[in-house]
C-alpha cells in the first residue's frame, strides 16, 4: 500500500525541516556477479531455494538502498529505509522499514522505548547491520530469510530494559511486546515455497513473486491484531540471548472477498544466542518452531515448520570470514504431502570492508532440499542448488563514515 | 617492583585479601617531611593492571580537599575520550562532542543524575560534580557508548601506568588507600588498605587481585551494527 510509503516519506521530510541538523542519510548500490545452477527463483514463481536461478547467471543488481534517520526533537526519531531490486516488484522502490521511535532517557536503571510504524520484530541476531542486512553473509539464514519475506510488525512495539551493566552488574535484561496488523498473508510463502536462503526482503505491502501469481503477505481483512512478546538477556557486550513468542492471531476461516485471499494463522517460538569474543570471533545459534494453518469451509490444513542455524565468523581487521549451517523443514497434515519440504544448506562468505564506502563480498551457498511440489510438477523431489555471488557495494551519505 | 635493599615491613591494617598484600619500605633520598608512596596493582596472573584508579586519604591530618578542576570528556568516533576521568569533588566537565552525529549523554548514578543532548554545533555548558562516587555515563542514541567519572575528595589520586604502578610524594603519616577499576570483580572493601608512611623515604604497597577482571568492551565492532 503506497499510503504508508507516502506518510513515512512525509514524516521524514517533516523531520528534516523541523530539526535540520539531526538527520543522517545513506545511499548505497550493490551489484553482483552471479553464477547459479538453482531451479527457477521464487521471484519468477519457481521453487528454487536461492535468490538467483540458472537464468540469472551474470551481472545483477543486488540492491539499491536509501535510508534516512532524523531526530524529531530530543526524544523522537524517524527511520525510513527503502530499496529497489529491479525484479518485477509492484512498485520500482519498496519501503522495507518506516517507523517513529520514542526514546526517553533511562531513569533509575530502566529504559523504555516505543516504536510505531513498520519494522522487524526482534528475532534475528544475524541481521544486525544497517538496512537489516547481515554483516556475515550476503544470503540470510533460512529463518531470517523467511522473516524478511513474510514477517514485519506493522503496528506498535514497546521495550523495557533493565540496564544492569550501567549500574555495576554484568547483565542487562529486557522485555519486548508488540501488537500489529496487516499480517493475514504471513505463512503462505512458507506453505507454498518452503524455506529459502536469500537477501530479498519483501517491501511493506509488497508482493512475493511475479504479477498475477505472486502473493501478498501484508494484508488486513479479519479485523484481528497479532501479538508477540519476548525477553532478552545480555552478558556485558559479549552474549545476547533472545526468546520470542509470535502469534498473528489471524482467523483462518476468513477470506478477503475482493482478492479471494485466505487468512493464514501463523504462530512461532524463536530463540537465539549470539556470543562474541574480544578476538573477533562471533557465534550465532537461532531456532524457530511454529505452525501456519488455514481453514477454508470443511477443511483444517496445517503446516508445522521448524528451522535452525549455526553461524561461526571471524573478523580479521577489515575482513570477515563466515560459515553457516542451516536446517529447515515444513511438514503438513495433508495426507498427499502438499507443501512438505525438508533440507539443509551450507554458506561460506568472505566480506571485505575496504573503507566506509566500499565493500566487497564473495559468497558460496549450497542448498540441498526435498520438496513435494517439485515432484508434483513432474521433476525429482530432491534438488542440490549452488549459487556463487561476488558483490561490490558503494555507500555514501552523511550516515556513512 | 622489587626492593633494591633490605625490605622492612611498615604496617598492614587490612589483611583481607590473603597473600595479596606486601608492604615494603625502602631507604633513599628525599625531603625529611615527605616520602614517596608507590602503589603497584597486579592482575591474578601477575601482570600490572594499567588504568586502575588510586585514591589516598590521610587518616591523621585534617582532611584537605583537592582543588576543583575543569576537565574535558570528548565524544570521538561514537566513543567517550577518555572513557574514564578522576576528578576532585566540585569539578566541572565539558562534553564537547567532536563527532558529526548527535549524542544524548545520561547518568542515573546516585552521585549525579543528569541528561545532556549534544547536537552538532550547539555547545552545552560544563556539568558540575558536587558529590563523591562513581558515575556511569551512557548515550541514549548509541547503546555501546560507556564511560566513567570517579569524583573524589582524596588529596592524592591518579591512575596506574602501563606497568600497574602509581606514585606520589606524601607527608609521613597514616593513609587509607583505595583502588578502583571499572572492570574489577572484587568487593570494594577488599580493595582498601591502611598503611603508615614511616621513617623510610619510600613506602611500597603491592596488591594482587584475586579475581580476574571482566573482559574489556569490544571496540573494533562497527558502530552501525546492532549492539
């Protein structure tokens, strides 16, 4: 829905006018040299598990991104993140995040923060760089790829932290709770394509897949808000542990009379652990377990899903070497097995931040998966797909230094 | 630090940390009324602890407060510079912000609660610190920024050098010595000692910590990453 883009842009412009001095912006262009033997990409309606398929080998636009953060007075700020990918989107530029944040000063050891708008719920420990990018690999883990495709908080989130490390303790503790709408489509990609590994975030109110057959994860027609709640613990600046329960509370019997879309009731538990050393090592573990279901008249169709990954990374000055192992599975209660998928993936990546502006990256990704739908389309259910990417990114702006 | 001549024990009023304390007095040249007090702080593995804060208060003489100073704690590349200041009570500190980004400095420590927005090109008056104690500083925009101010009424204070040593010329008499470091795990009461600077021209206090320090904050992580 372009309304949100317009309002976010308006808010940002307003912020720039009001404060003048306190806005940081960033523009980046990421181009890729790709070679891939993967099956048809999900962006073309295929069942490939990577972003680029065998027809995409060659030079591709990774992402063109514009982001701005502006202070609105002392306690409020506005954040706006938009990208273009040049691949059959609903609009040439899509907004991935746009929100206002209220950030009062901590008091008596406690800090409260409130976000309103469209943003990611606090699940990923991997997508910690600007623009919800991963600083470790080009392609995100299966868990975080799915979040980037189908999950966004379009609503409110409150966070309360106890800042123990600011009062002589080793620990910080945090509680998060969110309420959101426009989520009835979340789950449809998981049940139809299964898990994938790529960096193609769906813009807010955007479409996944080609015009006509693509799906819309961000829809609202059942009148029910989704909720999530989570806790976070930190040990100094070395260890982060996050647990979150998410339920979009969609009514699976509801259908949108205009588009014919059905509401997907999606709920999951997630947990993540990130450990960093003072010598440049980072280890990340994430776990996801949930279920999505629909209930058209006379039916109750369920797709339980689970995924895990382990990532190990080492920074050598301006270079980072990372390796990740992903496991994922989508099950179903449909006897024929519609939507069933199981697989695993290995990712190895080298990133080189030459300076604040230039970044080079090389990534090798191999995904091996069984899929019911591949067999249904007449092919072998098992596929081993390999994608090699070399990326050059140039970023500039007042926020790049 | 090894004594060059025959060691002579002066006093040790607080033997709390077993085996961690050795007091040594040495012969040497110097004014008759004063002696050199040398303090050495070591980590459990025997290395000198750099940057430890030493405060020394006379126990016999009437308290003499140090004169207030004006200090500067800058903000450079999204970090406090320096990240620890020891100042006499009543001193003022400016936070000039040399970064092109804004900061919002805060403290909720009992010795001084304050909030300070630091925007580009908008200097803010210095902050006065009227109570003794440790003040932890953070930034409300950049969660990984962390610094400390130690406000003291001790007439002698300073920080250990790279070898873990600190020294001062002090009049002869009884003193209370306190040691502090932001990453210490020891109870603060275990890090306080009474000692007498007697007839010798030099008094040494050596303290070896029993607990290892907290790991130092990670400083080479890109600031744009989520903390």
